[in-house]
């Protein structure tokens, strides 16, 4: 498999973690988002929404959308599971994952910042404040959804929510979000990054890291 990925992309980070947890090997094909390679015609043919990640399977099928890719991986390589089998537990894990994937990430994306700057006069400082605001709101909601006790968000092993959380926390560190109000989340992050599957997926461990 080939993973079209950018080292700092949190959605690519999610897929790298899942591939590693499942023990699936892949080659990285770097897509430099800052250089605009996601908008090149041959790349748009792979992913019409002009974004990473794309996972190209051995038969050439291109899968897009990180959560859809994770769902596919969980179906073809069920161990370890990314979601609980119990419907109620599953809904709770998905809700936390969606706080990151649906509520935080889309409003903080590179293309949104570029548009707000070019069309609405935001400065880089305005944009950073904007991102931090939505991360703080989203991380507070994520933390409020968690049960007390488990090492990871919902259990003794990492799941889909932890994958989304750890990737998002990379961005939170990068932009200087105050994480003091989120001790439960930073504890989960420490436990996750101590695992080799998460460590290997870290942005700084990617071949295109600068
Ligand atoms: N919902 C998509 C979002 C993909 C996405 O927007 N990825 C970002 C990087 S994390 C990207 O490629 N952005 C390109 C841009 O903003 O131009 C997914 O989960 O795969």
C-alpha cells in the first residue's frame, strides 16, 4: 500500500497510527501541502477534495477520507479493533473521535486559513488565535466526554478516539494551546506515544519531516 501523506498533517497521522497498530506495512508518498502539491492535477485525480491522506491499495484502488480509511482497515484487519463491538460503547468512542474529526479539524484546516487571510484580511496572529480557540473548545468537550479511570480514552487499549486525539494534540502543541486544563488528555497522549506504533507515526519520524 502507498500512503499519500504530509508529515504535519493530523489526518495523515491518524492513518499512520492505524496502519502501525494493525501491523500493515506501507510506503509513504510525501505530498507537500505548503508547496500546494495537493492541488496538482495528477493528485486531484486521486483525491478530488485536494487533501491528504490517500491510501492506495495493492490493486490501485485509492481510498480517501481518514475516517473512511480507518473504517476500511478495521474491516480488513480486525485486530486490534479500533471500535468496541457494543453499540453504546461504539457510539461513545465515535462521538469523541468526531469532536476532533468533525468539530476541530475542518475549521482549522490550511485552506480555510489561506482563504480567511486572502479574502477576509486575517493576519497570521488572528489565524493562530482562531485555531487555538477551536482547539480549546473541542479539547474541553472531548475531555468532558471521557469516563474516569481507563489509561486511554475509553479503555485499556487505544481506539479510534485516541488516534484522533493524539494527532490533534500534536497540532495543539505546535500552535501553543495551553494544555494545563486537560491533564486527562495529556496523560492519554503520554501513554499512547510510549507505544511503538504511535511513536513511529509521529510527524517528526516521517521521511518528509523538515
Ligand atoms: N476530512 C478529511 C480532511 C483531509 C484534510 O483536510 N487534510 C488536510 C491536512 S490534515 C489537508 O490536506 N489540507 C490541505 C489544504 O488545506 O490545502 C480527512 O479526514 O481525510
